């Protein structure tokens, strides 16, 4: 039986992610309870805002080790994805460390607009069930100032003053830098892929 | 490559979408959620809901319709009008809005920009600027434009305010050029170019769209990230799918 939980650590996009799942026919439970999270079939870590307060909220909720030890599919969205990495430049923050990646600010240079905000192409770099069906012309909605470079963990990448990771994964931990809940049909498809893992 | 965004703006008053010419004489266009869904289906990249009476009367945005929109649509949306504090912003963001846009309250108290940015990140703080050229040739900011009887002309120069707003934490700027707004003769390219030169964050053009060519013009000549319009979309004069085909044919990157 599928039981999806949204980790409630105070991010403002929790409602939107929950509604997106409802549109797909899945009622996700919003919880910060360790036992409820451990027993879920799928765990989603949403998040908007800055890395340091994001990690602080997880720590205050006693969820750091709970999340690190999960073995079911876990999806981090936007800041949630960045929190799955080792470290973020933003506020010099040590993150959960379940995906071997680091998060850096977009370069400060003329003509490069930061935040990276809007619809951008996501290019599939390696085959994975999470990105199944992603087409060459597909775009997703991004809004962020920090990004994960391309690496072995990259499933899909996007161009903004250079390539960065749009979708990443390491074992059961996955992340999307864009907002699938705000990425129309493409986002719905990727969320559905996640729920079928 | 990042697409240029087409953003319909829905002015909300008493639970309905209304339109007006030069911010006056509002008429009802339709229901909030119905129109949001229509624009979403037509390929709008983002929506802005503007509670036009919220700011002058000190009223807050009604959380209820924000949540109804958030449940139904799967593209980003921004709520403007009536956000005067971090608590107001939290309420709207928690109801499901992706961004809040602040205008007159940011002019009353510029620190509000930084407070919201610190609480929720710069990416959800949009600063809306209503601007008009004065007789001395300078563009200056207008406040409380939602109600013509309360509108105030400030001494603050528009371009100075854009720089200040960014340094305080604005993640996006919507520049509404009041001189061209509502008359459909094209965006104020000169002013938007001047703003672009000073904007490191995304810049949204507002005021003056009348034809598809005006959108091409503003993207090509003012290099804005997004173009906002209301009446030409509400009336059906410009259909978003045809507009996007036209932009793409002109070599402008848009989401189709």
C-alpha cells in the first residue's frame, strides 16, 4: 500500500506540493513525526527559503538522522533537494549528506540573472525511472539562486550561465531543483514517476 | 535556455477578476479560478493576482481564493496587494502562492523587502513599481495607484528605487509604466531599457501591450525576462498560443 508523507519542516511550498499530489489522486500526509516518516512508502522533502534555517528546522524537529537512515524513495524539491547534499555555500551549511554533492551560488557576472527564475529546458543525461518520458523540448519551472554542479549523481541538467543539475539521485535519495508542483504536465509526469518507484 | 515568460495579470476585487483602463472604471471579467485555469490551459507561464483595492484601504488579501487557486493550477503564481508585513506574506505563501509582490507598503517602509526576503528567500519577493515620467523628464514612482483618488506622486526616482529595492532583497522587479498602461500602443521600451541596465534580478515589463508585435519588441529591445498584460488577454484580442507561436517564429525562446 502506497503511503506518501510530506516532511513538515515549515517550508512555504508544502501546500502546493500536497495539492499537486492530490491532482494525481494521492493524498499525502503532512508530518514531522519520525515514526510516520519511517513507515511511509515514499517521502517528500519540500522546501523554499535558505539552507541554514531549513537545516535548523529539521534539527529542531529531530529529523536529521531519521531522514539520513531512510531506505524508501525520498524526493527533495528545490531547497529540499539541496538539503540532501553534503554541503551548501548558502550560510556555510552542512546538509544531510545523502547525495555526494555540494551547492554553490550562481556566479556573479554581468548578464547572468540571479535568481534563475522561470521555465527552462531540462535535458536528460542518464537513464533513470524518475526521468522516464522526459522529452527534449520539456521545460520546468525554476526559482533559485544556488545550484548543484553536474556530477555522477546528475540525472538531468539545465543551462543557466553553464550547466547545473536539474535532477539528481544517489540510491534511494532523489532531488529536483525545479518545482514539479508548478511545472504543469512535465512536473506531473515526474511526480507520477516518483510515486511509481 | 531560459524561456521568456508571458504573464497574464488578474486584478481581483471582491472575489472577481476585473479590468480597467488606466486603473479606473473597473468592469467584471470573470471568476478567479475559472480565468486562472483558462490561462493555464492556454499556456500562460505564470499568473499575477493583484488585489487592487487591498493596499489603499489597508485590507489584506483574502487567503481563501489564494488557496483555491493553489489547489487547481500547476503553474506558478504571485499575489500582489495588501501585503504589509512578514505575517501577511506568510499567510499568502502558506496558502500556496509562490511569490508575493509588494508595492506601496515597500515605499512606506523599504525594510519590509528585506524582512520578507530573510524569512522566505529572495525568490519569493517581487517588488512592483508604478512609474510615470514627470514634466522634468524624470521617471518617478507613484504610490497607492489602486485607487486614483489616493494615488500619490513621490519624489523618489524610479531608477533609484529599482537599485534600492534590489539591494534590500527584491528577487524580481515588475515595472509598470503608467504612461503606456491601458492604451495598447506598446510597452515603454525606453524606460524598460533603462531599468534593465540596472536590474540584475529578473525584470517584468508591464503596461501597454496591444499586439503580438509589442511583445516581440519588449523582449528584443528591452531584454526583459517576462511581459505582463491584462486587458488584451481578458478580451481575447491576443490568444496566448498564437502569441507564443509568433514569438517563437521571431526567434524568441518561449515555452510551448
